[in-house]
C-alpha cells in the first residue's frame, strides 16, 4: 500500500491540509501537495511513478476532465489511480466523473472515508454492491469499471440523480446526502450529518420508526429542513447494506416546484443564462425533471426529411427499471414528431389505450412538444409526464414550451457541429473551430454586439519559436504541444468565450461581455503564466513553450472582424518585439483618434436626439431569488454605428465634461421610471444609479439629487447612488461631503467595483456606505482562481462585520451562485438571472412576476 508517492491537488488550502494530515497519519512518505497542475508539475519534476493521485473537483464536468487530462500529461501521473474528492458546492455530479477516476468521496468524508476508498482501489476486483431489498443494482451502475462497488451504497445517488439521504436508523443520523439533495435543500452534507434525524426529516402520517421498519418504497407525506425553513413533499424508504451495516436509503420529492412561480422563473433564468452547448442536454433534462417535480422526461431527435428512426437523446424516470416500448409503438411520440402539440395536464390516462408508455408508467399528467428550428422544421420531441395531475399547468406549460425551444437550439447546435466536422469547420488535431468557423462566429458576435451594446476583446495568441520544436523534435512532438496548449487555453477562459486554432501555431480567442479592460489583462496575464510552465509530453522531453499575445477591443479598435484581427495581430508582433512571452494591447491609430473626435462631437447632441437610453438589470436576493433592486445602465444607440458600449463612450463623456449633464439625465429618467413602477407594483425595489468622478466633485450634487427626488416623487430610501472604488478620496475634494449629505437625505450609498481599487479598507472605513458590490472580475473567476475565491470570501466576511450588505456582480453560472450562497452573499446580479433590459422589457418582467404570484395567491386557502 505504501509503494510510491502520493499527489494531492486541491485549490482550497484547508482541504489540502486535511488530505495531507489523513494520509500522513498512515505513515506514507512522500506526499506532494499542489494547488493546481502547474504547481504539481514543479513538485513532481524527476520523481518516480506515483501510487495515488487525490484530486479535488470544485467545478463542472468539463473542467474536471481537463484537470485529469493535464495530470495524465505528467510522467509520474500516467498510470496512477485517481481518487476524486467532491467539495460541497461542486457542480459536477458523481455520474459525470471522468472515466479515469477510480473512486470518489465528498470533502466532508475525508477523515473517515479517504483511506477505505483508497483500499478499495488497491483491491482491484471487489465484491459486488450489496443487494438492495427486492431491487438489484442496475447493470449500468454495477458494470461501470470507473466506480468501486465494494459494498458501496452510493449507487442510489446515480439512480435518476434524485434527492437521496443515506440514514443510520440505529444512530438516528444522516450518513450522507446526494448532490441533488444538497442542491435543492440548500444545506451542505456537513450540515445535514451534524443534525439529529428528527431535525432533518419528519413523516406526517406515520412515525419514523414505522416508515423505516416497513421500508417498502411507498411514497409517504413528509417534511424536510431546508434553507427556506421547511419543504413539504413525500419520501420513499428502502433498505441497503454497507459492509454488513444496515442502512436506509430515503428519496425525497418536494412539491414546492409545482406551486412556486419563483421556482419556474428561476429555472428559466438558469436554462437560458447557462451554456447552450449540446453536451449539456442531459444536465438540462435532469434540472427540468428535478425542479418541476415531474416523474418522466425524454428528448428525442429525428430527421423526418430522411425518414429515419428517431433517436432518444436522453430519458429520465423516477421509478423502477422498465422494459421500454420502442419508438414505433409510442403513438404520442409519432404525433409530436409529426408537428402536433399534446397537452394533457390531468387526463393522460385516456391515451393509455393507444400509447403503451403512458399506461405502463401510470402517467396522469402528460405533455408532448415538437422541437422546432427557426423554419418550423421538426428536429425532435420533448415528452414529459407525472404520475399525478399537473398541480399548476398554467405555470408548468409555459416552462415546458421555453424548455422545448432550448432543447431545439441544442439539437440544432449538435447538427451544426456534425455538419461542421463533415465540412471541415473543426480542426482535426485540436477539435477547436478552424479559421473559417472562427471568422463566421466573430461576424455573428459583432452583429449581436451591435444590437446589445456589448464590448468584447479579440486575442491573437502565437507560440514563440514553435518552428524550432518542429525542426528539432519532429512534427509528432509539435502536435502533442499544440494539443497541450489547447487544453491550457480552454482552461483559461469561460464557457461563453471562444477559442480557435487560426493557423499552424496561431490561436485566436474572443472574450465576451467585457466591462473593463482590466478583465482582459487578467486573462492575458493568466495565459502567459500558464503557458510559461513546462510541458511534460508522453515519452518525450520536458519542453518550455511560451506565447506572445496581441489584444484588440470591439468597438474601440475596430467595428469589423477583419480590422479587429488585423489590430490584434499587430499588437501580437509588438509583444514579440518587446522580448516575447508577454502581451500587448493595440495602440489607437490616428484614424481612430479622428473617429473618437467625431464621436465626441456626436455625443454632445445624443441626449437631445433621443439616442441615449436607460436599461435596467435586476438585483436578486440570494436566498429567495426574488427581485429586490435594479441598476440603471446607460446605453447609446448611434444612428450609423449602432449600439456603442458604455466602456467606450463613458470615458469620452468624462473627457468632454458631458458626463455631468448626461448623468443628470440618467438620474432623472431612472427615478421617474422607478416611481412609476413603485406606484404600479409596490415592490419597494431599490434603484441603483452610478455617479462618475466628475459628478462626485460637483459641489451642488446633493441639491441636484434632492431636486430630482422631489420632482419625481421617489422616496430617498429607494435610491442607491453607486460610487466606484477606483475614485480616490483625496483626488475628489467634495466626495466625502457629498456622500455624507446624500446619506443624511436618506439615500443609500454603494461602493461599486469593490476589490479593484487600492483603497478598499479606506473606503469601507470612511464612506457612509450601506452596501458594497464585489467586482465581477473576481466573481467570474470563482471555480477558476483560488486567490479570487479567497478575496470574495474575505470581502463578504469583512463587509458583514462592518454591517454592510454585499452584492456580487457578474454572476453567470450555477457554480457562482452556489459559492456565493455558501459564503452568505446577500444579493446577486448577473446574466445567470437576467441581462440588462430596456424599460419595456423590464416592465414585462415585473408584470409577469406579478401575474404568476397573484395566480398562486388566488389558489391559496383563505
């Protein structure tokens, strides 16, 4: 057991220390503890093959696979078994673990389970999973070579990914909770295992002893503890064994999703704000099944024009294993693939005579929706059902219609990729988009940016002296280098960004939704540092490969794809001329300076010409996920150039002094609109308005704000004025006086972009701030950069100790949400919930919220 060294890889320092202590207690030298793969490569230089790799996963399936692939490139790690540790807020599920992973456990189990799980790996062939009463383990689980099965009850966690608890009935304690249970209850595994069982769960009609004694899988009315207080629903118990130990596996099914409009709205936001990648179809299907409380869901793909047999993309069922009828026997499926919509919220049983699937599953609620492309061609079908009638069909049906559009988009993307491979749009070596596909994507991004006012960056990445590697070591080694570089580039950017192999050793990257140029600099610097780490290739020497990067911005540097790439290429050569292994931003040309002068002149008349508009982005309570505030954001719709991003024209307005009059117009417009919405909806939404450095130095700022509030009738307590942290207290002589006057008037003060300036503590100590907004550059690196995660945690804790509220900006993915919730962030803002919306769209959002909530209240008993 003690032959060879051990490698620990975990970004969290506390977890690395705990892993080290447990293994060190077994007397096993040497143990190498690394933050990431780059750190691991340094530690393992010249080492013998390892006996074990323990790696902590805190991201999604794709990032975990990339991490494993990078580890396998290190010679000592080539053949070592990998044991995965899942942290509580990881988005990856046990069923998504890479095939090279031999076993897994939760971070909360390290002290008790790490050594036994390693022993299972060492044992080679281990005994089959202990039988579950009246139900054998499914073949899909028991046959998996990547999962240790020696008496391991955790196969139930893979059975439909339901809300499972493993319970010790004698000790009356929770042994372990499934990822879905933790996600839906909002309680971490460590919390659940620390409580007594009576605090976690209770049955309504029978005693707990009776339910566990029967353990007959009947669904019984129950109530569980959750982050919301308590969830009602039903629970089903069965017996399992773990190494001779009698345990209870309990599945909980909440009924909240069917009656809470907020759940439906949040679900839609998660669907459409997340990745549209076709690889996520299974995760999306599971999310829909879990959150909407259904029992059956299937997505089919078909090409009627080819008269082909439909193919099942994904199927989820909460129940015992079935012998599924073929697609030719499912009349409902044939009707939907023919373009027909089926809606049977409570009378699906009448279809049982003609559709064996519905009768076999005992469905009473059933929906079948065709998946249509933009030309209304049928791409496939979405089938969903429940054993019970749909409690709120007016909520469920719109959600399913939106989900069908989402699935259709994903299937269309899948077919596009298949066609892309067939037509040579993907690079054969790296799998990245090639030059042709990248240029097409860049044109699409520019069209979208012209419509939305988005700012983005183009990076041109060129490997330094790559020709020397090909000439001296051969093209086979050169190809390995390109594949490794691809993995490093992919790991450096977000899922919404694009990485392409442009030609030879040249790569291009598009970084989307840029607010500040500093965000791009951080990514470029990260790529340079990551590339600088040695590459350990299979059966080859250690290679040092560096890169030079050129950066251009849209629309500041160019309005079209060709010029953007040209400028990024010029900046890349400037980086090479400065010594390579660095990055450079494109310098503004004389022509661009001329255009800036023209834009400054046009900006003077933009307000009078009606070209300025105010957009609104909601701020969400982290616990309830309800709207509690909104930020007013300025947009400029240029008659010839289209939407111009605020990151470009705001500096122009500040240079010319126009920011004072424009800022007053934004304040007046937003307050007037907020008052209209307050009178109509009565939500007490807080309105955030940004103040520039120039505005903050105006001696009559407080008088102007008072005048606007009186004129519009908006209460001072509903207005929050945001001050960016980059403004120096010393450089703005009237800043402190103005802020104190505004605070005395009853207005709220928020510190924007917190963490990016040099005077964070000074700001918190001196300014009368009610709230701080964590800069999105830190939030977007959650799950990517441990240092930024530490900054976010420390900022939240510090703000709370000083009695300040905290808003996190740039919340884009579910992993951000879970991390911020775990660390007690108060409010959230970002694309995961909603993009900035024009006035009419934001009003529709509030109206829809009101309609859904009022519909539920009408149905509640008096």
